[in-house]
């Protein structure tokens, strides 16, 4: 899953983010210029260009580190800051807790890129075997590399120490599925939920059992 050979990302650290105050919250949405968002869409097949667009916007590594400097709540793998969320694309910045894997998940109908800005990551891909979801391959991603994510991929990720990753998806993620290995079920989650089994039932849209394959709508 993803590109076979990680490609290094070169960051310039001299940029100054001057588009407003920086907030450290679990979910923050930024009013970035539409021209910037349009450029992200045009360049969706060019990961190196995507990173240069962030730098041109004043969002180099140093400033991205400041935007999401808060570790997640207890037992969650990462905290989330949403930079862009619209039908065209979604951009999310994740601050990872050490050695806390996220749940296996897909990205609905979306594809895109994950940029590993800081920290060392281990990714596990999964595949279906009859009615069982089984680990397939493991990959290691060093900091300042990236990997491609396709809409057919199911994967999980863990950061060895604390880390930061930037996620860009096209179109904006809708109906992401989280796979509960212990409960043997698939949960379609809302946009407010990350790659974990939601504790809040309002974040779960529907549940599918792997045994009975019955679909239950969550009211």
C-alpha cells in the first residue's frame, strides 16, 4: 500500500504564519484562501507540489508544529486539527501520542497523501479473508517522507514516539469506515471522528457485523 520508495520532503523553517492567531484545540478549522484550496485540488497528483504550496502559504514545518502542539486525550492515538474541509478536499493535521495505534480504517471514497512531518511511523495494511480482516503488510515511514493512500486501502498506523502527520484527501472524506477487530464489526463514522472506535454514539452512523453481515442504522 502506498508508494514503494519514500520520498524526502525538504522544509524551509523561516516562514511566518500571519493569517490569524493559532489555536490549540482538538478540532480547529482555518479560513484559508480559496485560491490555496483550488491549488491543492489542481496539484492532487503531485505531492512535492502540495508541500511547496503549504510553504508558499506560510505553513512550513515550524508553523504546522505550532498549529497542533497538543497531544490527544487519554487513550486516543492522535489529536486533530482540520485545516480544510469541503467537498473538494480535506486537510487534517494529526499530533500522535507515542506507541498508541489507531484502529484499522479506510477513507470512504477518498484518496490522497499522508506526509510524515516528524516522528517515525509504522503502518499496517489489512485485507479481507472470508469474513476476517487480517494484517497483511507492515511498512516503516521515517519523518519527512510521504505515502499515497487509495480509497480501497484499509490500514492502521502508530508513531514510535510523539509525531506529526499531514493528511490531504480528495474529495473531502465522507462515510469513513473504522474496523473494530475485537468487536468484529465495521463502523461508518461521522466527520467528527478520527480513526478509532467512537465512544460517542452520535459519531457512529451505522454498524455492520462481520458474522451476520446485517446493517444497523444508528438513530
